[in-house]
C-alpha cells in the first residue's frame, strides 16, 4: 500500500523520468525508431484487439478475421480462411516480427469473437471471447465442438507454446453471455470476466455452478479455473442495470483486480454480505479487489453524470493499480471525494488513474479534444513507467502541464502512444495514423523495445518520426502490429519521494525496501539509456493500543485522523463479527486486539489479556444473588437495594433489561433461547455468566 506525497492530480513541471519514459520528448535528447511494422488483412473487416509479449520476447496477437488472411509478413504465405462470419485468430511472432505460428477458430454461420489473451509461466496461451452456434475450437486436424446454450456463450481456450490445442470450454445460459477480460496468476490459474444475463453455468464439468443476474439486465461475472480448465469458483457482481467486467490483473500473491463499468446500484461482494456502489449518473467505472479464494476485499467507483468506462488494467511491482478508459463531462476518480474532478474537453476524453493497493487514489489525469478520445491499453515498463495507447481525434495535449503541446490527427481517428512516470508526470507522446479510422488495443514493452497492435483503415504511416513507413489495408479495416526502439543520448536522473505502509515493501530495481531512508538505484540499458533514481522513502503507520474500563476495551489511536476499526480474537486469529467500533464489550476471558485502518494503511495493536471476567457463581457481591444457574426459564434475584439488571448474548447484544426493587424478584427468561448469556447487575460490576437450558 503506497501513499504518494503529491497532489492527486499532477500538473506540475515534469521530472526527468525512468528508462523508457526518460528517452524522449520529441526532442534532441532521444528518438523513437521504427524496427518493423506490418499490416494483415483482406477486403473485409479484420481486427486485432489484444497483444501480449512472453518472457523471451515473442509476440502474441488475437482478434478476428472476416475473410482469408495471410498471417506471414514475409514472402511466404500462411492463409487462414473465414466464411464471412467473423472467426477468432491467435498468432505468434518472434521479436523481429517473423511468424512462428498462427491459428484460427472457425464458426459455421455464427461468429466467433476473440477479446483477450494471456500467457502463463509455462508459455501456454489462453484465449477468451464469445461465440454462437456450434464451433470446432481445435484449430488442428482433430475436432473439439462446443455448442452455445443461447445466442452467444463465453469460451475459454488453451493453446500450448507450440500452437497445439489443449482444451476448450464454454459457459453460459439461454441468454447472450460475453467474455471480455482474461488474466493468469502466479500459480497458473486463469481468471475471466465479462457479463451474462439471466442464468449461466460456469462449471464445464458435469457439475453446475449457476449464477443468476439481478433483474432483467446483465451482471458482471468473475470466474477462476485451473490450468487444466477445472472450475475453482465463479462469482456474480452487479445490480439491476447492466454491469460489465472488461479487464483483469493479478498480483504476486494471486489477488485479483477487475475493472469495468456499472450502473445504478451494484453489489460487488459475492458473499451473503453487501458492498454496494452507486453510480453518479449513467455508467460509472468500478475497480474491485478479490482474494485468491474469490472473497471480496474492496471495491471503489469513479465517474460522473455521463457514461464513464474503464477499458484496461495493470499493476506495478509495488502493488499499485492503473486503469485506463474514457469519461464524459465531469468525473470524480477519488473514492474519498477530496481530489478535484476531471473535466472533459468536449465529448469523451481518455483517462489514466493510479490507485494504491488499498484502493485509495494516488493520481488521475486526462487528455482529449472536442471529439472522442479513448485509452484502450495500459502497461508498465521494466522500471515502473506507465505506457498508454488508444485513439484520438483533433488536437490533443497529452502533457497536463503544457496543453499547448499537442498531437493532431490526420483522419477520423489516429493512434497515440504516451508515457508517464510513476508519479503521473508526462514524459512523451507520439502518434501514428492516416486518413481513416485507426485504433490501438495493445501496448507493451520489453527492455527498450515498444510493441503496438490494433487496426487501421486505408493507408497509415506507422513511423512516428519525420521518416515515413506506410502500410495499406486491403479493403476495410486491417490488423497491424509494430515494434519500436527508444534510444537516447544522455543519462537521466530522477528524484522521487514515496511512502509505503508499515509492513509493506517497495521494489526499486534490484532492491526490496522495507525501511524509511534514502536509496539510489542505477538502471543500466544496453542502448545507453541509463537512469539514476534517488528515492526518499517514508513509512506510514497507524499505531494503536488498547485500554480497559471495567468490561469495555477501547482502541487508542496514536495518529491524528479517524481510523476505522476491527476487533480480533488473538486466540483464534479471527475477526470478531460486527465489532467495528472504537469500543468492544468483553463477553469472555481471552486475548483481544484491534486493527486500525487510515488512508489505506493498517496496523494491529498488541493483544490485551482478559483473565478476570467472572465465570463463577451468580453472586456479584454479598448484596446480590441470582439462582438457579443453569436455569431452564425462571430465575430468582435477591438484592439488598434497587438495581437495573441487563442480560447480553455472546455477541454483546442486549436481550433483556429490567429494573428491580430491593428484596426477592422472580424473572421469567423463557423467551431466551438455550445458550450462554452475561448478566450485568450494574455498570460497576463485572458481568457474570448465565447458562440457559431447555428441557
């Protein structure tokens, strides 16, 4: 959990930044050089909407084709054909852009759309999307037919690193169901998201795991599978209007982060509990975190009165979360509501927002013109800088501190690629495009090399420098991919200030830091783009202790502000259900502690031992006696003076109260169910234990 020591919205003078981002600002300090680029397609619409790079630099792209396409950019050919209904494809290229293999999944008369891909630690590739009718998902000579349960079903396919089919499953019900986002975790599980309507079964085995959407509108889903395709769990997220998951990321602890959009009121806790978010208008952005077992951790919303949607998500090595997409009019990205809202320049503007691992906002920025501008892809380079790509139209300034420094589109929309450092400071932005509609849906890097993929129309110059390298589509939209090298002439120095929560770590290159102090790291690059990073690291803690007054334990914070609390049982290492106030009423002997949370950071007090809670006879002192104990429904109280008697259950809830006079009083306790209760004779006396039995 990192707490940045800068305003949430960065508009100050830019810093010199790390490695890739420090390389250029369209100036003499560095240059962006085209390594290679290619277009793939035919006369009908062909589209690439996802790209990943594996550990050895191989490139995977996926999307759909609507005719016969040659996937080999060399003089050789590898033709994959379509029957005019869109077919999904998956292609693998080496770092130089040479074809390794390409596969396609062909439907009959119904389309097969690919939406996202991911590669696991073994080099196996997973593909998700949606399809209709009956489709053979084995691109080889064998057959693996799946039939959609409704108009469209979600599918999940596994292909090994050599392009061999492993397995395929479909999920859905009688309505239309869609797969949009996909990720793998450190344990090689695969997680998918999208939306479904009505009832949908997400278990590919003979068993069932049916989810049911709320009302007559689609809900988002989140489902986790093993590397062999077995269901681990499936959860439904949403409310009575459309809710959709678009993208997923996982951290090194296998926690899951999902983003998309929701409307009206939506519950993001899949358990019996509730965690409702309420949109400010039409569609709002959501970002939610779940434990590896699918349990809810937290969820936040962002947006305003118009349509706001998140398209992609990524994490850095310190657990910070970055989301990107579009918003319209005014949108608030701070869940605490303390930061200034972003305001679009006209129609939709693109946004980039960074959140700490606890869900608090670090910063957010936007860029746009009077027309539509969208960020479709976000990635983190090897030293923590943020890469962004998408489409824009008109003149757009990507530097929040200098909006007059703009890029201008040549056609109805051009492609942008931009870089910001980890604090949100602008480093550079470039555009490529032509006279048609050009879009990027994938950006990533490896070392000093950038990779870009998407679709284009007509002709497009893929060289962002003063040189020209034009590719031409065969008809409608075609697929493109390109590789760039960033080179520089000087070493950059970056001075950073950052704060982490007590108990967390901060990764700075080869160093894993857990203590406050001053640190320096030198990032060496083969192209001469060395970066020196000086870091001032602070530790944010929420010290808390426990005090006692009779039967009440109280949290005593050692920090300004108002923390939230959760009392825990030290003996069982579990939370005490419902005990989230500053005070906790003792109900039994034991060891207790309290967790205090403030600004996304948490700390736990030392355990407080309670050993003198009365467990003996029902005699508070020589003046008060209550019998029998246990009782089956009737008890007698003898008191030397008037008193008020209160009975509490084991959750600390008052279930009985009566004012008694001096002398003997008979109480009817038949309304109490069998169990253990605690009797308070006065505020000054410790409670005594009463056992109620039933015949």
